[in-house]
């Protein structure tokens, strides 16, 4: 008899419940997309019941209560459930998931305790429901313990005997260093003598890379990159050994939410047939930010976390190098104080054409995507990146570093076709400036520029395509394990 696949999808965050970064987008969008693609698929999502989740927004049903054991006894877990977008979602609470703590505290000894408890509780939840998943799909270091625990306890655990594990890597450098005490306390020892480098044998993410039946990154190019010294954070040798079990599937974006024809934040909505209406949005931005009202001047935006990863620090010198060209720039972002200062410095240096907006402001991000001509993504590494996909959907042309998912999603010009954006190779101000200069030159060629915009807007970045690939990955994984 054909049994529907049962998948337990475990993540630290998922929109709309709680979203801090790209992981929240994926965990919130992929399970419903899979369910739409294959209604019989029994995929269930499990996340912590963080303090940041507004319980009053949801009708939560009480589920099972059980204990998670650790070295000094046990900790009570209370679980709740609801169905959202066709996906049964479980939320787990318990004392390590403090209602006063942020989703990520930045202190892995604290977060390690919370997330190891959560990961093990997610497994116990399946047991308490007597619902054996065919696959546990865990994501990033926070839920790595679930994958490792299955391997450590596989012998003698009939319930999970045949459960396969898939580990999703959204950001490799976050290894979970500092969570080892928590892992130990919950009965998960270091993997001494394993093929992992010695320094990684007690860290959650490497342990999941070791234990998982299969590893998936959020773009095909990032899957290749993490097997190289430049991007492998010391795990590249180990990952090369596991090469056959590593793949990459591009994230999608929610094309209902990110839709210039209906985005409520835009002064003027438009679609592929009315790109010229973007002019109104550009004009509104120039007005809002007290920039010279001139539609011929290319308006550049940058919308980003202020993080070294994102290459924000390349910007001041790059702009200096093209200061003799006509441009305007609006930079929106928050994060590291020193990088925020650099952005303020740009505004001081170019008072008539640069604006710094240091805050998190989704409405403004929409207005920038819908009104600026070019958006900058000079990332040092980018596992997938959503910004470039959103920008292209809005007819805003990306100038981006040729790394990670940016390479998979942005096509630089080839003979005869302007592509969908501009890519540069080196994480240097010079390389960024050169690419930006190239973009500004093409911007003067109206017809060619419009072709660039149309190409971007015509690209399908919906989850549908990715969901299909995840479904095949699940099916292949089960097939392979059955064959062994
Ligand atoms: P990451 O997850 O590494 O931050 P992504 O490109 O995958 O990078 O996703 C970032 C998302 O957050 C994008 O949708 C981007 O527009 C948005 N974003 C980043 N900074 C801000 C901000 N200050 N205000 C509003 N949206 C922002």
C-alpha cells in the first residue's frame, strides 16, 4: 500500500509566527508550497514557542506534555498545534525557551541550551504522537541536535529506526560554537575519532553534517562553494568527503507578498506592461529624501543587514571612485554599529546625493525596490539571498558580487542579451565601482535598460520550482535508504 511521506520540518523560526532572517522565510514558505504541490504529503512544521510569537494572533490547541531528560533530571515540554496554510504546525514550550529571551541571544551557551532542548523535544513530540516521520528535515545549527541525536541513539530506538535525516544549511559559518555543554548535558557526546576536524567535533552544525543522511544548501552554487577553502570555514575537506550527499536547491520568494502590482506600500503599482509607472515611485523617493528631482539620475539603493558578510564596508570607497558620475543612493539597514557609522559617513561625504536610513523598515524596502533603478548586493558570501530576487521582481536591477545564490539567480549580459543584472568578482571597492559604472552606462541606454528590467521581472522566483526539487530529494532519499 502507498503511504504518504511523513516529513517533520524543524526550524528555529518560521514566518508568519516569527521571522528574523531568510531561514524564517524558508520555514514559513516551503512546507505550504510542498503541500500545495503534493496534497497527500504529510509535512509538519515544528518551531519553538518563542516569547516574540503573539499567541493571541493564533488559536493554539494544547497537544501532548512530556519530559525531556538531561543529566540532572528532566525538563517538562508543553506542546501546542494549529493548522496554517494547510500545514500542521507544532509549537514547543518549556523552561529553556524563555519567554523573555530573543530568538537568538548571540550567546551560544544560552541558545545552545534552548535549542538542544527544543531539538530533542521535537523528536519526543513525534514519539508522543506515535507519528514516525520518514524524514527529519532540520535546519542550521539550532536544530542540528535532532539529527545528531538520531544517529547517537539509533541503535535500540525502534521508533526512529528507519527515519532518514536531511540537514539544511542556510548559513554555514554559524556553527553553534559554545553549545557543547548543553549538548553534553542532554546526552550528546562529542564525535571523537570521527572524520570531522578535531575542533568541530563538539559543535552542533558540524555534528549534523556528520550525522545527516543528506545535506542541502539554499542554492546550488553555495553547495559547491562550501566545499572550497574560501567558503568552507575549515569544514571544506570534510564536506568534500561527503560530496555525494551534498546538494543545493534555490530558495524561492513569496510572489504573492512581493508583487509590485499589489504591494500596498508603493505609491504607484505596476506590472510588466507598465514599467514606466515606476517613475512615479522614483520621483516620490527623490521627494521623500530631499534628493534632486531628476528622473535621469540613476537612483541606487542598498537594503541590507549591516554586517561584514554583506560587504557594506566596500561602499564608501566604491562611491568615491565613481564620484564624477551622476548618481543618487539611499542605504537602508541596521546592524553592526561600526558599519552603520560608515553609512552615516557616506551621507556626510555626499550630502546632496546620499541618504542613510538606519532602521528596519519593510515598507521603505518596498518603496526602494519599486522606485530605485539599481540595488547593491556586494556580499562576501551569500548562501542564497532574497534581496536580488525581490529586486528583479520589481524591475530594480541588481549589481551584486558573483558569489553563492547571487550567481544562480542573476545573469550578467551575454552577447546580444543584457541579462538580468551585473555581477562582479572580487570583494573590493574597485570591483564594485567598476560594475556600478557599467550599470550606470547601460542605464543611459533606455531600451537596453528596459530589457534588463523585463528579463528580471519575467524570471520565475516562486517557491513552486524549489518545492518540486525538494519533493524529488525527499523521494530519492527514501528510495536510496530502502535500496540499502
Ligand atoms: P539575510 O537573510 O542574510 O539578511 P536575504 O537577502 O536572504 O539576506 O534576506 C534579507 C531580507 O531582509 C530581504 O527581504 C531584505 O529586503 C530585508 N531587509 C534587510 N534589511 C532590511 C531593513 N533594514 N529594512 C527592511 N527590510 C530589510
